[in-house]
C-alpha cells in the first residue's frame, strides 16, 4: 500500500520505538478510558464557560445591583453578557461594544425611573438620542429604589448610544426619617386629599421629591461627573441640538439651565418660603449679590452685596425641574447641603408636599447671581401637560424643529417665563411668538 505520509523530511512515528504509544498499545482499555476522560473534561469546560455556572452568574449581577452600582457597558464581553442575561451565542454575535464617548465633558444623562416605566423610558431615550446624544454619546445613569430588571437593563442599554449605568437608591434616602411624626403626616395627607391636591395621597411622590432635592447627586455612580441632564420618562424633544450643551454651560460659566418656568401650588409649599427666610437669617453668607430675588418676589430688587436677609412674599414662580441641565458641583456645595439639611429637618417634604422644583429654584436663584442661570430657548420640549416650542422662524424652516408654535406654554397665564426674561434683562426672549 502506498504511504499517505507526505512530508518525507520529518520522521514518522514508529510505534515500536515510541514508549508512550507502546504502553497504551499494550493496554487498550486504559487508552480508551484516558480518551473518554479528556473528552468529558473538554465538554465540562465548554459548558462552564458559556452557561450560568461559575462565578459570573446572575447572582453576581444581583449582588452588584444591591451594592448600588452597575455598569452594563462591562458586560459586552461574551461570557459576562451571556451569564448575566441568558442570551444565546447567536444573539451575542449581533452585539457590538459600546462606542467611546464623543463629548468632552464629564457629564451624564440621568433618569430616576421604575421598572414598570420602561416604555416611557425608551420613548424619552429615543427622542434624546435622535435629537442630541447620538452626536456626543454621553452615558446614561438610571436610578431606582428597587433593583432594575434584566429586561429594563437589556432594552435601555440597546437604546443608548454610549455607556449605561444602573444604580440602586439607599433605603434611608427613600423612606420617612426618624424625626417625622407619622400621625401628623397621615392627618395632613388626608386633609390635602380632601382638597383634591395633586399627588396628595402619594408617599412615593414625596420620596421622589425629597430624593431629587437632597440625594441624587450623592449617588456613587455620579461621583466622577460634573454635569447632568435630567431626563424624565415619557417626555419629548422637538429640535435637533447640534452643539454640546454641557460644553456650552462650562464655557459660558453657567450653573443651571431650564426650559419652562411656572407657578407652584401654594397648598403644597405653604411653609417653604418662611423656612427659606429662616435659613438665610442663620446663614447670610450664602446669599449672592445680584441674585434672582426679583424673580421670586414681586417688585423686589435683587440682593445687594452685604445684605443679610430676604423679605417679601414668595410669588410661587420656579423653574420646572423635570428638565435640568446643571452642575452637580452646585448641589454638592456647602451652601446647598446646609440648605437641604435645614429643610429636611422641618419635615415639609412629608407634612406638606414640597417639590424639588421650587427648592432647586430657590437655591440657584438665591445662592447664585442670575447671570449663571441659563434659559435654553432653542430647545423644544414637552412634559405632559405642557410644551415649549422655539418661536424663531429659522428653527422651523430649516427643519431643525418639528413642533407647533401655536401650542405654546410661554403665553399661558400659568407661565413665569416672561417674568424671567424681564428680570434677566431680555426684552424679547426666544419664546415670544413670531408667527407667520
């Protein structure tokens, strides 16, 4: 028979001279056992690497979530992703790593959201990605008082153009503090419900307002960020934003940006203004000169250098905080930390129904000169039931914006934006109707 051995330069194995081979030729039973052991070991290693066994199991994911921080961008490797979410190898082949951030600022898009709000969350993300973030790929940070479900993480990670982070809120930041009188809270809530006050009977709404007022910026996931854009579930963005809003804020020395301003319900914050005045009397050093006191108090000039208290009656105007582009460093400042601690100590979040919008507004309005507050008149935005659409003709003729300029909150009697334009020195703002 002709030899099938092709390479004549290499020695062929001679069974009679190869000791190892000869031993197993003499013991075929042990040879077969060894082969079987090797095959079984290979199969076990394969299963171990690509199934839910081993260290990187869903239990690991759950543990990380419980510790309050989870970076989904770290699961774009084959084994980790499959272990965490149980997807197939075919599914995995369609995934690509999260691309690198394009925007240069230490900034994040942040959403406080529940698992059951996933559809509204994706709606907001789709609009934000289309209108702004696909150009800059800033990361998303999601916060929840319960662990996020795997479906929520999967779908939001898939929608994002950049990294996604998932954080769990600490229980003591989403609960009634020990110094609060529960019986008084219950009685006051029942009174407000009888008056048909919106969210009067909701404890979770109170927790949300308190968390947004005093804790979100302390979350470990935000430690390395300086800027954030607050995005609510179920909102819309109507206009392309072709510049980096975070870079704009930094370059122009802005601290807080908003789109809409309106009046608050008096019954929800009846003691907030007096508590704020009390705080200023104790800490006059935090009161900025040329602040926005004239926005909050009718016919009152802004604070001048050396003044140590605020007077007058609060007109209830505030910046609508469901849209915020702002500096995290401001909330981390000693002035704001002391202000929140004072407000938290008097219990208005629970005895009444203090919202984070008037608290944020009073803080930036009193502790900052008004030049550090920016109105984003070029951003079209809707948070039900109100909308704001840029009124300049070019934004619409160019196709940058798609929204109705006739459906416009600026001219609503409930809007405080014309007042802001006045105190900020804008005789005509970007929102004044200029219809064709």
